[in-house]
C-alpha cells in the first residue's frame, strides 16, 4: 500500500466549498429567528451619561433592546485575558474590566453599547439608529509610543501600563554589548494590522427554555475554549447546558480564536427573549471590532565582533494591546515574542523588555504568527544591518552565527531539538540564483529601476503549548489536544479532533494520518470538528499547532485502536496478542496465514453476543465497541525554520515597489500533504508581503480608525505577486512521534523582513512598514545618491 | 414592492421583492442560495460575484429589482448534473482554495475570464482577478487553477 503520509491528495472538503454548499454561520437560519444590530461607540473615549432607548423601542419590529445595565443585573461577567504576566518588579499585570456591553465608559470606536433585536435586520438597524446615547467625550490615548506619558484611561492603571515584562539577563547583555567591536542600533515600528479573514464574524444564540440548552453558532477557531470562557467567566450558561458550534469558518488567522462581546451578548440575549438571535458583522464592524495585530515600537541593539560574531542582543519594546486585554493579548507580546528575538542564531546574552500599554483603540491580540513575526522582524532587520556594517555577505554573516549543534539550549527559554540551518540557506541561495543577483541589479538599473535583495532566516516556536515548558517559565496554562477515533460496525471511521479547520484542510491531512495508521481507505474516514457536542474537549487551532499536537493525539488514539484490535484478533485467530502483527489494515497471526481485517475486527467488537454455535469474538474482560480517545500534551515546542529571499524593484520616479522574485525554503519536519503545506506557505507569504508593503491599521489623533474599509486598508491582490518559488528541507521534530513542526505561520513570520531588507537594500535608507509608494518616494528624495544608472 | 421575473440557475422564478433589496441578499435570503457570499460592504472583495446575463457582476452592489427579465447563474448553478465545471475541478486539483469563503466569487470571475479570453497569460489572469480578494492562498493556487482550466475548457 502506498503511504498516504507525504501524498499530494486533493482535499476532501473542497467539493462543498466549490459548489456553494459550505455551511458558514451566516448561512444558518433558524425557525423564529430574530436579527441583531449593535449600537457602537462613535467615540474613542467617553463617559456614557445616558442611554435613551424610548424612541428605538417604539420602532417597527423591535423585539428587545439590551444595554450594559441589563447585563450587570443578570450578573454576566466580562471577557478575560487568559495569561497573567508578572512585571519585573514582581507585581501582577493590571487589566481593566471588559464587559460585553459597556457599563459607564466606552474605550474605543466600535466598543459595544447596546444590542437592538428586531424581526428583520433592516428593522434592527433602523432602530439602532434611534438609540440616543449621550456621551461626555474625553481625550483619547492613541499613540503607542506616547501612551505611558498620557492621561491614564483607567483608574488604578498608572501610565496606562498593563505590565513591564523582562526576559533575560540585562547585566550579562550589557556586558556582551561592551565586549563587542560594534553596536548596531535600530528603532523599528511593527505596524498595526487588521487580520481580515474574508468571512466577517457572525454569531447566533439559540436557547431552548424547556431543556435549558443554549447553542451558540459562531465564527470561531476554538469552540471548546470559547464555551469554557463564556461559561466559567461570563456565566452565560453552565458548560453541560451550552453547545458551541463553529461550522465552516471562512478564515481566522488568529482573529477568531477568542470569544467576542457579540458572542456573549447574542447568547445571553437569546436566553432573555427565548428566541434565536442572529448577528452578522458588516465589514466595517469587523474592521472596528475584530482584534487587531502587531503594533510594536521597538528599540534594538546588537553587539558584534569585527569577525562577524554576535555578542549580545538587547530589545526594548512598547506593545500596544488596545483598550482591553483580550484572551491571548498578554501572552502574545511576552512568551510568544521575547524568547524568539534570538532567531536561529547562537547568541549567549540577551534581554527583552516589553511594556504593554492600553490605548483607546481596538484590542490587539494574536494575528498569524503572534509575537514571532515581531521578533523575527527585529532580529532579521538588525542582523542585515550588522552584516552591512561589518562588510560581510548576508549569507556568510548568518551562517557564521547559526546554531549548528542540536539540541541547543538558547540563553532565554527554548531548547531547540533539531534543525539544519545551513541546509535551507544553501538551497534558497541556489533556487533564488543568488550568485547572479548583481547582474539582475544591473539589468533593472538599465530600465531605471532600483533592485534590492533581502534575506530572512527565521525560526518559530510552534505546537503550542507543552504544559511542562510553559509552566516552568511561569506562563500559566499549557495547551494539549484531544482526539477520538470511533469505528462504526461497518468498518468506516469517524475521527473527532479538538482542533478546528478554517482553511487548513484538516479533513484531508488528518484522514491521511488515520488512513496510514489503520489501513482504512481515505474515503471511509470522516474528520469531525467544530462542535462541542460531538468530540471531546479540545484547544482549537492557532499557533501552527494542529498537526504537531492535534495530529499526534490522533496518531496516539490510532495506536490504542491497534492495541485493542490485537487482543480481539488474537482471540479470534486463536493466538496470543503478542503474536499478532498489524500491517496495512490487517491483523496477522505470526507464522500462519491466519488474519483478520480491521473492518472484521470492528464488526466483531460491536457484535459480541453468543448465539448457537457462534461464540463471542471478544476475549474475556474486553469491552465491546471500538473507540479510543487520546489527549496529547507535547514534551516541547517544535521549531520550524527556513530561509526566505526576496528581490524587489523600486520605481524611483513613483516610489512604487514590486516584488520581482520570492524564494522560500522551509524545514517543517515531516510533511503529511505537500500540496496543503505549500498553500499555507504561499498564503502566509502573501500576508507578510501585505504587512511589508501595503497594510496599515491607522487611527487618527481622536481615535477614529481611518482604515475601516477595503478602500482604505490595502489588501494584497493577485496582481501584487510574482510566482513564488518554494523548496523544502527536513529535520523531523523529536518532540512528537510524527516529526511534524508546523507550517501555518511561517510565511507571515519570514516575509516582512525579507521584503523590507530588499526595499531598504534598493533604496539605501531605512523605510518603515508598510513601504508604500509615498514613503519610498520620500526616502529616495532624502537619499538621492541611490540612483539607477539609466 | 416590485414583482420580478427572472431565471436563476436555469429555473424560472417570480418573486415580489422590496425595491431596495440587493441581489446578494435576494439570492441568499429569498432563494436560500447561500453559496454567494458577502465579504465587504464596498464592492471591493468579490466574494459575491455571480453571472448576470453571462457577465460577472458583484451582486452586493446590484439591485435585485434591476434584474427583472434577466438570467442569473450562481456558484450552485455551475455544476452540470452533479459534475463540477472544469474551473471547479481545476481549483480542487491546484489547491485554489483554503477556507472557501472567497471561492464562489473567485470561480465565477475566473469562468467569465475564460469566456472573454480563452487563453490568458499569467499577467492577464492576475489583472482580471484583481477585483477578488483571497486572504488564504496568496493567489498562487488560484492562478494555477485558471491556467489549468484554460487548457481544458
């Protein structure tokens, strides 16, 4: 039998998406359904004097209008930050309450003030316009860098400081810097991004007063955790009476990990009115109220010897976390960021200080890469500048500093189990035809274009999160994953996973694992996810964790199936379990021609009774049924790494930058489905190029989001890209039996510095992200020495 | 209110509708054809593309009332007796989709491209699809799919 693992199989899920038969939350309509519209704050910071709903209540079709006061009366709790961060002075982080509907203040444009429920959507929207809210407007705090010097937004949170986190040894780092021959310094901005999954968020609450069962359909990457948070902290409904369904979800990229205010409110509202309540975001609402990403202001210093050896790295970051601390908001700029500043280099001293600040902007949380793109950007930018300063080739400088022996304990947190960094660098140099770059530069120059090349050799920590490792560094909770393999009596298989697929193709990849492990044809395997009533509790999909953690749980459950199957087969074949070999779907008794297929075993497991001559196929003491569950908590993170090389051409008259060539060589360990993995890399790179050249979430001084539509927020489009060339190397992970490392975020992590290093190489002076035509044109004006030859 | 008569996916339909209802809402809410998606409010993302009298249009900025006496094809109407259109097949084969949300609009746009230009080069494909945003694929698989379909249609 040909191995399914490693095969480019077409996806099982595609047909329903291609024929318009997907089932997204907005496609669901329930009997007796009502429609909701949210009244949102038009101000970035204000006190609510009064909410007058008298006119709105009389508007046609209105069923109910609820405000924060109603929420408080029902003792519905606020949304939470999932990880507690301790500041360097030993004090706990400070977070303001985050009620799903505002109590007496609003803290960003789009903050939730009231829900208006009506018979039709049009009626709900019309009535929402009639809700009269009187505000006392206050001066908004918007700027990341200035937040600590601005008026405190919340009482008791001085300087708007959530925490002041330090990782590493400052003394040793200063010593390392003092021993260097040169200290390179950079001030960097990691621009605010708006994730923009193509499916706008949506939620439907559906309460059955007789059974007291509450169902929430929602666009979510993480239905079990959403149920847990809304149950345990918001007290929407007890877990056993609460079902969360995340059906087909149209992309997430981090922005759909968390339960949102709208989820809590529609679920609660449906209990109050005893009818289903449906809300679907308009794109402008998504821009205002989805969690944003990145938004760091960073100062970085790197010490190097004249021979190119790095001696120390010092990082100081201000991270904007917006108006409230969202679920992953505190872990993203700390444990997912600070340990990764070292990149894949052997650096013996480093420190990273992160001051997280509140501002009157949308909450900032995990967006594809979450912390790791920010870390990779700073190290890859400064390493590039260091190589230039020392006068070394970019590839040689990197090679000199690469970690070469594994396992490698980094000076901050991570113990990197495997890798071969020169291998992917060499391969990328070859595919990108690095040796002829200067020829291409001259060719571009003849056309009047400035050509630049940029390197990004990156590492990420994926497979979040091994409990033992995260607990040892004080990061609170780890994140394991669950799986259940359920054979039906007729031999086909339902696989339940606690992870969630919203584009990643789990229905195919996971079926490939099960097909290989159990010898069942792939068309007889169905992967089920996204419904808390179906599979066991799981942790969801983010952080490139689904295969390394969720896939391993599936493999472990398969092992348990085989173990039980051997006992049953031994009994049926009149041998001993230790004499049964399982291969390609068959249990074979050693040194005999006696065998049973796994289908026959499954059938036997479900029909254990005795009748006449027929004896039970089950040995004494073995339970009927063939169903096994596994929970897998990894022993370590996994560490994908790679080299991305970008070439751009800049038009010196207009400042327009075009990506001309992009090469990515990645080491993801074991790859199950190369087609899906390549798709993840292409998509990640597109988002990374978007961050580098086009995308920017911008608030004006009063806290109005000026990029709240696709006319103002520039999404990368098909004509922005050349063909991207990919290559792979492989050093399997040792932290999980599949050897998988994770691939979902690599492109978004590696691309921004690759592109920016290329732009800066072309322009000859620093440019901040996004490198828009205007910015590049201005930079060229300042640096006229950099002229094309023509 | 207006009564409109039109053909949707080959089927004759007569409905009384509000003058202000958009074609996308009409298809989704009145005909339960939820394959047509709405991804933005500004006619920018292209998830809602359908064919109106054979040409691709953004249904989120088309009034249903303007479609009287016209023929509409949505993603649901592209398959023929359960057999997917070559463009749908090509998207599957070339991994031209991930989350599937932009896919109906993307496929409908691509089908229209091949009607107007039987053998587009890569640049023409990328330029044509500029009005359809995909956040997942980086467009690489989509462009491959269109090339592949062009060789077969």
